[in-house]
C-alpha cells in the first residue's frame, strides 16, 4: 500500500504522523538502515541513502528529536550565549548580524539555535547550570570578558565551546576554540589610512580593555604610531564601552583634554555614531576638521552623515567558521583557532 504524505489513519479517524517504520517500508529497507541515514549516513550505500531520502520526502516524516536524544545522548541543539546586559543585544547591530549568520549556518545541518542572554552573575550561574546539564550540545560564546568565569566553567565541564574573538587571560587562547577577525591588523590599516591623509594628531576611542577587541585594536593603534615615530600622547586615548552613548562621552573628554586632534580612530561603528554627534555639537566638521574612522562595517556605518570609513569584519565567514569549529568539536575534534582578515572600507568621514 502506498502511504499518504500525511500518515495513516488511526482507529479514531485521525491521521497519525509517519514513523521510522513507515519510512523503512516505503524505502524497502530495514529500520536500522533508516536510523543510520538519520544519524549521518555512515555505512549506508548510495542507493539506500537515495531511497530513504525519497521516502522521507514522500511520507513527510519528521525526526523526533526528543526520542533521538535519548538514544544518542545529544540534544541536537546549540546555544548562542551573550554574556552582556540585555539592552546591548538590542542596541548593537553586530550581535544580530552574528546571530542571524550562526542560525543560517546551523540550519544547513538541521540544528536549532537557542539564544541565551546572561548579563548578570545570577543569570550566568543559571545559564551555566542549564548548559552543563546537557540541554545543548555546544555553545557559541559572544563577548566574553576577562574575568568572566563562564568560558572556563564550560570548558572544565567538557562542554564544546567556541568563542567569538580571541579569549584573553593566561592560557585562555590555547584551551578554548575561537574565531576572530584580525582586530590588531584592522586597527593598523585604519591608523595608516588616517596618516596617509596627512593627519598627525590622531586620537582613539577604545573598546572595553577587558575584551579581546578592545585590547587588540588599541595595540594596533599604538604600533602604527610608533612605526611613524610619533609617541602616543595618552591625552589622545579615551576609553569607551562599544555603545553610542559611550562614544559620545569619550569624544567630549577628548575635546576637553586634547582639542587639537585632527583624526580619531573609534573601535566600533556604534561608538563612532556618538563621536560624530559630539563633534557636530562642538562645531567640528567631518572630515575637514576631524577625520573619523570606525570598526566593524555594521549597519551603523551606513546610518551616519557623512558615511563612515571603517574596517569591515567578515561577519558571514565568522558565523560559518564558528559553527564549523563547534560541530567539529562536538564530533570529538580538539579546540581550534581561526583568525580572518579584515578590510578597509572608505566612505566620506575619512
């Protein structure tokens, strides 16, 4: 009997969902062969694989993830963990771009992604308990700061883990998988570009210095100025927090401590929006009086006037590589590190 794509009719007249036995009968193979196909296709001939795939399409069979997890010991899901205050997730467009990319990369493997926000110590403790209880197979960790215990606790618990950005702290980078843009080299490219415009009093608004991006981008800024024989004037360095308000506050401090700066490298596009607002209020023209460069090439870079010259992070590749490295680790491979190149994008601000 040929099966309907909506299953068979039960005694109550209701359609029941198709089962693995229905798929096996439709494909003309054993239930064990169907099970092997559903769990990766190992030791299955091409002809059997094709027959099972066709039977799944015809019957409309959907994998019962809960039942499969009882057999495999896996949840068949991945966590996207942001250890930042919740408002940062909604303000910073980078997080949404990264989340979308990871979701799409996992969809190709039919794996759902669980968003987890843990901005307080209590939230981090609850999320850590949830993860280590086996509710996800691995974690994509975003915005891990120095001193944040989450990464170390998950690593020590044996949870597969990939960080976005190079972990900082003694030995962290050698023990935790990570995928990062080359923050230091991107910063060097931006500062060299500002120097090529004839600017000589180049300020910077840093990211948080307990994050890898904050540390590496400041290091790149310092290195290029040293190469040019221009000692860093610490009055030209203002700390920021990757928020628009933080960028504006940092620019106000710079205008007070070193008002003669003629360029500024800002460690994120969102902060650069705040810097531009502060310069406009102070009557400083961009780029005539002050050239402004950002970092990320996020949607924020396209929302400024003039358009923001910035460093492009390859978000699509970062997302895809984070997922690839994590799934390899779930499969038993050792931690790995991937560093991807950045690109200078020139617009009207510098």
